[in-house]
């Protein structure tokens, strides 16, 4: 089974946890992948199993990008904080580029994440 990757900047982690709680049943049928801090919080708050990569600033975004490039990810929910500068912005851009290159659905806000979950079972 391919992963759904879940990533959230610090200011958006609460939104990610709330999103996962709302969709716990649907997400429990998926293999979840996340950057370290986001994954730890999801696992602790919801009890769902999450495969964790490094934290985003330490290369977790790039690790997830590599899994996208090798066809191991079917969708990404990346709740970004657009109002704060991030020192690892090039890594974020690279993740978005690899999603576009490999035609992987990428949600950057709750509205698009909801749409992706509506069709996740139809995504190969």
C-alpha cells in the first residue's frame, strides 16, 4: 500500500491534528507517513500508526520527496504556514516540485486535503 504523507509547519500542527481526528476512520485504512514532529503528535493524539521521517528542517521533506519519486506516496497533505519565513524553504519547494513532476496530489490547506480524502481510495 502506498503512503499518504502528512506534514505541518509548527503553526499548523493543531490544524493537522484536528484534521486527522475528523478523518480518523478513513485515515486508519491508509498507511501514514509524516515528518518526525508532526508524525509523533499525530500518533500520540490519535493512536494511529505513523511512519516517521526526520523533522522537516533536518531533511524530512526531502526524504518524503524521495519516496514520492519512487512511487511510494499517493498523496501529500502539507499544511504550510505561508506567513512565516522558513530556512528550509528550498526543501519545501523541492517537495512541491516532485509532487508536480510525478503527478501526486498535494493539499496545502484543509479545503484541498478534504477533497483529496474524498477520492483517496481512487488514487493508485
